[in-house]
C-alpha cells in the first residue's frame, strides 16, 4: 500500500489513571478544543454474571437506577439539573459491563458527577416504581422479539453458547422479570455496585487538579469490598447448530455466527480487515456478489461483536424467502473463497485504506478518542494509540486473512439463527456444513 503521512495521528493518548483509596479506578482524558465534558461510570457486571432465576436483573437494575435515590427521591428530581442545563444522559447493559453516561457543558461538570455517584451508591428502588417498571421491561422484550433481525441474532447467540449466561437474552424472559422481587435487586446491587468493581472515565475540557478534588468529593466513600472475577463463557465447538423461529413473515432473516478470540488477541487487526473485505462499503464482496448480483437481499452485512472474554464474527441477511437457499449458498461460497484464495493486493489495499481513513475521521470526535482508552482499561489490555492501530491495519497481509479464514470458518464453529415462515433448518444445515 502506498505510504501516507500519518504524522498528525496521535502516537499516544494523553490520559491519567489513578485509584481512589476505596478501590475505584479513575481515568482522566483531557481533550483540547472542546467545551464540554463526558463522564462514564462502568460497573463490571452484566447478564453474564446472572443465574437463570434472575436472568435480566442487571438490565432491569439499570432502568431502576433512574427511579430515585436517597438524596433525590424521583426520576425527575434526579435528572433535573442535567436536563435543565441541556445535558444528556444514558445507560446500557451488556454481557460484561453496565455503563452510565452523561455529557454536558464543562461548567456543569459537578452535576453529572453528582448524578453518577448518586445512582452508583444511593439508589432506593421504590416498590411502586419497581412493579411499574416490570411492564416497561416486558414491553422492551416484546419489541425486540417482534424485530425479526434482532430475534435471528438472539437465536444465533443461543445456538452458539446454549443454556448458559452467555447464551441468554440480556433483557431476560418475561416470566423471570414478572417474578423478580425487590429484595433480589437490592442484593444484586449491593454485591456488584461498589468501587472495586467499577471504573470512572472523564474526558473533555477540565482542569486536572480541580477535577480530582471534585471526584474525591463525590466518589471517595469507604466501602470494604473486593473485585469480583469475570465468569467466562464455555465455548462449544460441536458442529453446525441452527435455531429457527417459524413466523408468518414474507421475508427470511438469518444470522450466521462464528466464535472468535477475545479483543486482546494479536489477530484482531486481521479480523477487522476480514470484516472489511466482506462488507465495508458498496464495493465489498457481500454487497456486490450477494445483494447486487443475486438481488433478493435487502441487507447483507458482516460484523464483529467483541466481549471481555470472546468475540463473535457474524453475517446477517434479510432476504426474499424464495431466494434464501441461493443467497446462503453464495455467502458460504464467499467464505470458502477466502479460505482458498489470497485477496488481491488492490482489493486488500482498498479495504485497509477505508479502515484507516475511518480511524482518522474518528479522531475529530472526543467520544471516539476516549474509547481508545476505556476499551483498553476495561479489558485490561495494552493501550494502543490511533497511530498504532493504523500501523497494525497496514501490516495485515493477504496470507494473514487467509489463515484467519481457515481458523474460524469451519464446520465445527458455525452457528445460525433463522426467522422464517418456512422450516429451513435441514436445507440450511446441508448448506453450511460444507463451509
């Protein structure tokens, strides 16, 4: 690939990491030429920490943390100062982490730290709100259940990991949510929501000395606890496995999944390039050879979902049911080609160029700069700068891509979720087992 000047890309990320006496990790990322601050509190807990009888409680707790604290009894009171000053807040629950996020003008930094510390240590889970929020969670579960693309992805994950937390739905089943008791949530909160099990990230426009005092004011409360080990998923390389949801739909949605290494692995840049070859841009292989050549596929795309202990390389498609077998055969054929043929140099360089330039454009966004830091800290990984990431992408070879394709695109490692009006399991299994 022709050499480009990447001297303006940061060769390192400027950040400060320290630990409060109570064990809370704090990461400060100063960013020049912005007039706002972002604060994110990440608790090391998600649905992968759950037992079957409380599946969905981590996500439910995330909702309930906005329903009032010892200091601010109601949802509106809790969020008033942030809302009145034009700030935004949000939260999300995954398999491995639960995150609480707030963004506001730099002069109102205190308000978002007050909010984050309050939900972290003082939530009260009012019984009336607890029962009412069950209905909200159940409607959310039903909404995603009715989303055929999301359902196919859930089925793929279940087919990959089976009956263990990594294979369960993050929101949980309706029956479990309906039966949860407030005291179960209180116990879960006390077990996981403590300083040694969380990281506070702050980025943007701030004075480092001043902010340390502010953080101490809100977060340096003594709590005698210890870090909780991450419950790793059990990986099964047990051959092709397909789960089907038969529905009265006019199209077929399916997701093919391959288990892959965690995001500390040195082959991750190769996986990023492999993903790009398949579906990065209008000239990618899946777009040209499946969507454009065959027609009948409204969307067809690949992607990588990275978790603390593993990753999933997936291919998703929404297709004309009458062409579903033809389209699946073509997708499998594209994967087989990657296993046997080296990617032409011109195509490889084009994809690497797209990835590199997307990285450069991301550097204009303070949130993306911070992600380089929080991704490394949370995964206990070696910190990489944007320039290091670019260099790793540029060093990926066609042989690297072929080697990785042969490692992950194998019959033992292929799983699938389908939503369709037809029972396609046998036909699809006959196709995918020949990968």
